[in-house]
């Protein structure tokens, strides 16, 4: 970032706050009823340390950093040609839409996103997404994608998902054992799903060899789908389709999940700026890995998503002697 000019008081009209090369140490919050209709326009090289409330929040260009919570009443929109990096360290919400369909730059959401509509491309979300409709492409979501109407994913990593209607395309990865939909999932030809619950992400982050009996598991959307009917106390029934490889995993009993250190990566990213110190993983030779910061974990998961870092497929054979020993 270039040197920032500090703004101690916002005096840029009542309808719009336009920021460029600015450091805002205070919150941008309405003080009068007229300011409830105020828009915020980020034009590049901006850092806002307080919370932000606006009718619309429009980002023309990065870099930009939001250290506090952000709420846009109508829309938070990052323009497609925005370059550099946009970072939201705390939760982002909107009663309308959150749209970040980026072609050049990238956006990091360090916590949850909650809106009516969420559309993301080339983004990283350390928390979960809650919306009526969710659309993600070439995006990593470490938590879950929970849509009340429809969820669409194209070449993405997500922890899990739950939606009435799910459409998928490209190569996708699940961090957790199971995902859900009400209607059967609709997949474009050539769509692939892999479950990486048993992948040794810790060793990959440290640039070490993956541990034995670890790796990704191919998920067959048809064969690994199970239809379940749930009944609550009132007798109301709910139909769910679950997608899980749990019924095919015998090797999981042979693993020490703590040794995989996957949880350290996910927790460190989701806690983000809330941690009081930097943590790292210890390598086999006693040295330390890169710090477990959001900005180090983000490119690691994108390397997996884009095929730069390959996770081996888990071995399908286990010796009887090993089973007997365990």
C-alpha cells in the first residue's frame, strides 16, 4: 500500500463517502436519519479500522482492508476488474446482496457472510456463508455454504453444504465428511467431487511427504448419496439427500486425526485477527513451517483448488495384519 492519508472525521457529503489513499481510524456509521441512505465508494489503497454501515458499498479497486464488521443495506459490490487484494477481517452482512465476481484480483473474507444473495468468484472465505441463494466459482469456503433456496458451485472447496437445490460443475472438494441437499444434486457432465477429510493437509502445508493411509477420496454423487427422511416432534417430515464417503472408509480407524493437523489450518484461518500470537506447525526436522496466518493459508488452499498442489488418492488396500494390529 502507498502511504495513507489519515481521515479523522468524515466530511464528504451526506449521500456518498468516496475514499482513495485513506486510513480511516474511526467507524463509518450513520449519525442522522439522512446518513442511513449514504453510500461508501472505495477507489483504492484504503484501510478502515472501524465498523462500516452504508446503503451500498462499492469497491472500484484495491488494495482495501476492513478491520471491523461491514453491513451494506442494499448491496456490497466489488467490481469485476478490481485488482490487488480486498480483505474483510470481520463478518460481512447485507439484507440484499454480496457480489465479488473477480477476474483479476482476489478477495479474502476472514469471517462469516450473511446476505439474501451471495455471488463469489476467486474469493476465500474463512467462515461460513448463509443466504437464500449462493453461487461460488473458483472459491474456497472453509466453513459451510447454507442456502435456503439454491446453492451453485463451480470448481470450489467448501467445508460442507446444505440447500434444497444444488447444482455443480468442475472439480470440487469437501473438507468435512458429509454434505446435504433436499433434491438430488444436479451436475454438469464431467463434474467431479473429492472428499479431503482424510487428506494430510498439515504435511502438504509444511512441504513434507503425506502420511500413510491419507489422501483424497473420490465421491460418486449417485453411489454415495443416501436418501433420508427426518421427522420432528410434531410429526412433520423432511427429505434429505446426504453425500458421504463414510460407508466406504475403513482406513479412518487406522488414522490419528490429530496428527494430520488439518484442524490447525482451519481454526487458524477462521480465528484470523482474533489470535494474540502467531502459530506455526513443527516439521519433522524440528524447524517451523510458515506462520498460520490468513494470508499464508489462503494461497495454500488455492494451490490445491487449482491443481498446483496435488493430493494423492487414498490407498484402497489395507493388509489384514495391519487391521488385526489396530
